[in-house]
C-alpha cells in the first residue's frame, strides 16, 4: 500500500492521466473499460529533467487498474500495488 506524498499528483483531463515522478511530469492516454476500471496505455510520456530522486519509489502507470473513492482518497489498484491519492 502506498500513500502518495506531496511530490506526486494525479489528474484525469482531456483523455489523459497526468502525474509526477519526482520533478518530472508524465502523461498517458486512458479510458474507462467499466465504471470502476480504467485502462492506462503506456509507456508514459515524461519530461526528462535529470532531477535527483526525492522518493523511495517511482510511480509509472501502464495497464488496467481498479479505481474508486474511499473517503477523502482516490484509490487506484492493480495486481501488485494500491495507491491512495488525497
């Protein structure tokens, strides 16, 4: 389980999911395949700023994910990880 900190964000807009990895920004096309499952088509397009690692993990989205709201969190889950965005 991973709680996303201040270095990460997630935004769904204009048919693309946008998010950050350290100081780099990434985006990929996505579509809903059911009301609670999205398909993110990767690999993502990312900036290549050459910034230092700020986190213990990196998030790159590619594949099918369950998505739902739980309280104040948006939850995204695949077979390996669960991400909580506040």
